[in-house]
């Protein structure tokens, strides 16, 4: 098996679509949130939505780490690069997220800031080794998937006594965000939609396992199906969710059995627990302050914590009022509901975070769905 072609087979897709149409009860509506941006991308790219019956609606969730990064955190990195003469290293998508004053990391780089795009946490450590006379900060973002590599480079920096290296930690946690979506009065005040079940993230679940989602199935009566990122993975997960709803079940099921286990990667979890601890609260773009939803560096590794080293105090910054990214991240609105979408705001000139990463709902919809929607609107 190649584990790719088999999960993009058109005949199998039509077969699963047929089963979904047969089993979806025409007398009710189904609303499922795909939390992860990788699923949003797959749904848009492969036209999964067009294969579903009209009463099955997919809701884009906040599961793109670039999309949920608040402006205030990017401003920290800008301050380090432009005012403190620090070399800032970060992933490519992070470079383009709009921040305060019309700036972004890539625009700050054009103004003379030493900001470098890297492909891995180890690359940032290498930059510190190559520049012993400069302070180097790794602007680390991501869900549980990218957290273990960050923990490893912090541990290695201590072993190598790389005192010019530190990490600006913005790692966030999936289960806390799902809980916030389900119960937070702040989110309900912003606006929300009914959610009957979740498609659980793939790569995140490889690390944390399927066990952490049992809370949502048991306490909130919301079924969760963990799915891979290929189109047939997503379609099979939708069928499994429909079956749970029809049978009155609320369970955690694992479609992605080829990679996800019950307990996850225990070695990776141990490294993360050694280096990081929970933050009491962290701001997510679109969700506001979410309790215990992010990680910070433990005091044992405090010398590698950029927030402590540079005395960075977080200040929330309001998003562009014309941008609907916040509502899109909560599933309240679709990309085409934003008046900036496809006109002022494009992947080449993003006005909001959802248009930056290819996993963002707006970027995915711009690339694969906007012409279909225009045709529908003008018909």
C-alpha cells in the first residue's frame, strides 16, 4: 500500500458518498465541525462538500495554528527583531500573518529586521550555534504536533550551554479549545452554530492519542471521529459520525487506525511534560482567552524562555474590524461572508490570518471553492 492513492480513489469516494446519502436521515440536519485545518484543506481541495447531501453541513473550526495566533504574540516577535536586535527564527506561514501597524514578520524583515524562515526547530538551534555573538529566538507555534521538537531543542540547548538561544513559546492545545467552543459564554456571545459532532485532528492525535477526546463524548454528548487528512478518510469519518447520531451514540472512534493509538506517543509526551507546563490562560484569535489551552516553559528551563529573558508582557490587540476571521474560526461565518474575501484579501495580500496558511479556511476556499460560490450567487 502507498497510503495515499488508496485514499484518493474516485470510485471508493462515490461509494462512500452513496452510503452517506442512504444513511443520512432526510428529516434532520447534521452539523459537524472539522477542527483541524488539514481537514478543511482536504474538503475544499477534493470537493468533499459537493458529495454530501444538503442536510449534512461541515463547519470549519479553529484548527490552524497560524490562524489562531493573536496579533499581540506576533508583536512580541516584531519587538525582538526591530528593537532588541535579535535574530528571530520561525516557520514560513508565520512570516505573513498581519500584526499591528500594518506590519508582519516578512514586512519587518524588509525593514531590516533579522528574521529568518526555518523548516524545523533544529534549524533555529543551528542558527544560534552559527551566530554565537547574537541572541537568537525561535518563535515557536503549533498544536501538540510541533511541541515535542521544540521541547527537544530546548533540552539540547541546555546540554550544549547555548546561552544565546531562547524560545518564544506559543504552543496551544487542541482539547481545551474544543471545550471552550462547547461551553464558553464568551464564544456564545460572539455567535455560534449547533455542532452535532467533531472530526478529530490527525497529526495531533498521533501524539496525544484518542483518549483525551473521551471527555467530549461523555460529558457533552458529542461524538468524535479521529480521521486522516486524505479525502476518503474525511468521508469515512462523516459516515461514522452520521451512524453515531442515528443510533444515539456519543463515542470516540478512530478512523485513522493506521497512525493513531489510544494513548499516543508516550515518549513525545514525556519530553513535553519535562520542558513545558500549562499556562493558566492564553488568547486565541477568534476564541478570546481560553483557560489552560497553551504551554509555557518550566522554571527549570527558564533561561531559554524568551518571555522571561526579555521581560515581554502580553497585551491583546484587536483584529481588523473589517476582517471576519474571528467568526470564521468559530464556524459562525463562511469565508464568502467576509466582504474582504477575494478582493482586498487574497493569499498574496492577506488581511487576516485565515488567508495566510494553506490550511486556513479562507485560503483553502480561495484556492478551491470561490468560483463555485460565485456561480451559485449569480445564478
